[in-house]
């Protein structure tokens, strides 16, 4: 299973951070509008990521909910029909949360740098140091720590949970939030 080392931090000044990331990025920024639908899952997290124009991925990942650099193990598969898959998984597992965000993606070496503006939450930075075959977690953590320092990210800025958990904590949950969508009429 592929792994990366991740950190997530709340940003006080998105423009300043964007300038710092752009100065060290190996690639021009790519702006993506994403909708992540999270499903009930007994281990780890399962989400359907819709990127737009019919592009989507089903992503399973497992990582501890702690602030700071942490290892995340994941599996990703492309999805040809995201709307149908969302309906099936909603009925089978139930939806726990939907997260909508605008993500600006940069690449710095082997690290994906995300500047995320999350609907209902604000602005964040995520670092995903993609571990290469044979590369260990401490090496990835060192890369993340170096980038945090270069980008002015302090330990007090770090977040321990997923956006979905942050949204759940910020919202008053209603039964509709956790219920699967209504069943369409038969023959659909």
C-alpha cells in the first residue's frame, strides 16, 4: 500500500503562504474544485473525490488523528461513474460528511503542497511527502519539517483531524446529515 507523510495546518495569511510556496515550487499551480463525500467505514476513511468534468477517485486511507507529521497509507482507484457510485455507497454505508474545497496544488520535490480553501472552515496548507519505495517514515518526516520551516508553519498551526471531522464539530448535526439519500422510484 502506498504511503505518504502528511501535515495539515490552518493558515492565517493565504496570500503570503501562496507566495512562499510559489517561490520554491517545481511546477506552476494547478487549481482544482473538489467535493469529497465520506462514507461510514469501520477502519480508516473512505471517500469519493469528485474533481469535476466527470473525473473522480475512490480513496481509502488510514492515518492517526494527531497534530504534526504522520504516516498515511492509502489506496486510490479511478471512478468512471461517480454519481452512481455515490448513490450505491450512500445506501450501503451511509454518508458521514461532504467537504467542498478549492485546492491549489504545487509540487516541491516529492511533496504535494496543497493550499485549500475549505467551504465553512477557511484556509489550510497540506503537505503530502510521497514516500518512495524503500524510503522510511523518518526521512519523510524530515522533509515535511524542512518545508514547514521554509513556509513559516508553526507547531501551533497544525491540525490533528480531517476536514470532515472539523466540519462535523462545527455543524449542528441533524438526522439528514447522516442519512443516505432517498431511494429513487423503481425503474430509474
